[in-house]
C-alpha cells in the first residue's frame, strides 16, 4: 500500500483533471508467467496505493498544475523471483524521478527520466 499526500487541482495536462480515486494500470504487458501489472490508485484525501510487479510500496506525493513529485517510502516485500524484485526497484526509482504529469482521456503519463504511461482501469 502506498500513502500519497496530494494537493488537488482543477485542471492540468491536456485540460483534464488528475484522476483521483481511479485505478491507473501501467501500460505494459504482464511478466511471463504472471497476470499482475503494476497499478496506482490515489484518493482525493491523499491516501494512495501502489502495487508493483511483486511488492507494494508507500510514498508521499504532491500533485499540482501539471507537476508531480513522488517520494517512495517503505516497501512491503513479498516472495518473488529476482526479475520481479529488480523490476520493482526500477519502477520505484522511475516514480521517484517523475516531475510532471499529463492526461489525455484514459491515458495518464508521468513524465521524468523514464516516462511512465498508465491507463485508467475501466470495467
């Protein structure tokens, strides 16, 4: 689980608000042998959860008009192979380096050294 402190905004990115309260799924295929894909959910009250390839993490984030900063905290480890643990570490590092965000419909991009694309989960 990830805890994120968020400052709500009215408009940002492509004129669409940050999707608080929605599950965002990393725009990628699952790892071979697994159906799990990383996801983030940020509530308007600032509490959020991040599920990685294997583990979960805690973080603090600040979201403003087109900008975002995420400071990862405690990692809740699980029993996983070395590949998944490595991918978890890489994704946490990429999240710590994001500086901006933009939204276009169901796509939310977190922009930093490594751009991360997430899709709104629709059921």
